[in-house]
C-alpha cells in the first residue's frame, strides 16, 4: 500500500473531504485506519465518503430505514438510508424500486464485520449508459488520482510536526489552534506602548485560555489586571494621566462590544452577562437544531439544507446570540457535526440530519 500519512496529517489530503467515485470491489477492499473509526485507506489516501453507481438487486425496508444492495458488476454493497423521524412508521414514503439504476453518495462504515454505505444522497438514473460511464470514470480516477501518492514536502511536514505546541490534532486529524497563555501574552505588553485593540484581545484570551464560558460585565471591568491595562492605554493613546471611572468604563464597553461584533461573545442585555460562542457550548446545538428542523420538511430525494440557508436562519432565529457569528465559525461547526455523525454532507454544500 505504500507509506500512509500520520493521523494528524489526514485532513491535508483533499480525498479525505470528498465523495470518491469507486467501484463496488474497491469499496469492499478498503483498509480501515486502525486509530480512527469510519476512515479507510484507498491506497495511501484516507477516505470517508464514496460515490457508487449500480442496480438495486435487493431491498429491505423497516420502520426506521431502508437497505438497498447496490451491484455494479464488480460486487454488491449494502447501502442504508435512515428515515427522518417524521417518515418513520409511514407507509406512503417514497423509496427507490428494486431493479432501478441509482447513484449513491454516503459514508463508509463497517457493521458487524460487513462493509456498507450510510446514504447521504441517492438518485435514480434513467439512462442505462450511465453505469458504463461511471465505470470508465472510476477506472480513470483510480489510475490518475487514487494510485498517485499524496506527498507533503519535508519543510511543510516539519511545520505540521512542530504545531502541537500551538495546535492539537483531534480524532479526525484536524488541527485545532490552542489559545496562548493569558500570563504570557500579558507579560509581552508590560513594556509595550499598548492600544485599545490590546484590551479587546486580552479579554478574549482571558476567556479562552481559562476556559471561562460566561462572565458578568462588572467582573471583567473591575478586574485589577484589566483596570491597569486600561489606565496604560489611556495614558499612551490619550495622554490621560489620571483617567476617570467613566473613561475606563467607556474603554471597556467598546472592547466588549467589538468582541460581540466579531462573534466571539454574545451578551444577555437583561443580566449583562457575556457568553463565549463555542461549538460544543451553544453554536453546534443551534446549528444541529436548524438542520434537523429543515430536514423534516425534505423528501428523500430533495438533497439537503443549503449551507447559506443555515447561516441566514441561524443569524435570524438566534439574533440575540449569533447575529454576528462569522461564516467561518458556522462552516467549522458544520464540519464537526459531520465528523460526529450528527448530520451528513450530501454534497454541493448541503446537509441533512440523521
């Protein structure tokens, strides 16, 4: 199979993120990555998602799911579609028929020692020539892409290997930046000409480096370390030797409001409590709720909930919390929800819940 990437490098390979077009035999021959669940080696490439075109040669349906066995002539792979909650125990729901030619996109999984695909999206193909064209495409990709090793230059490899001091790799091989120490960052400012931006940055680092989820405004404004920093800022930028309480409070108010506008915090105006916006704490559950809610309104063949709709719906439905949340943060949360199998990517920036 050749040299494989260390797990902390897997996300650097583009094939890790896409649906790889494979023949059934190739899917059945994939080798699991020992350290990770539902990640497989395609030659030296780590893959999680595949696309398969073939005929439905068997169909088993229950209240919760339908299982299609898809045969493309090289082998047969069970493909499982889990019904949304509103379609369970419903006799009139639409499913594909035995003998139909279908294109399946989904996640590779192993269940009780058997390889299968958990369906993200399934579509029927009216033209029987499509199966042959998919064969040709899969074989061409095998020779020109899949069999070609993904290489990383020695210099870039060394940069990534040196990242643990500034980043940590999660179980999916993604690198998550670590927050610098509050004390270390504060010490750098002791002899510097500080500006208003420094107060905002230090408040952000104080929240994140100490794993603080929420603080009342007065707890921040009355902290001696921040009062001292505010006095120095007013001295350097405004030449104010003895600032008033009002001047210090105004500085804090602007810093906190900028953190809200940047989507780092949100504020409860009734209690004056500032809360960190994080995937696990509040952003992820809110996005998951939106995808689940919208998925219930979709049929099996509708595709998924568009990424742009999710962002707009999030900012509108939770305007008091996530009105200013950055687009990048939403996309990262969607990726984490996919990795945790709470939702799945049906392609083209669309998502469905399980």
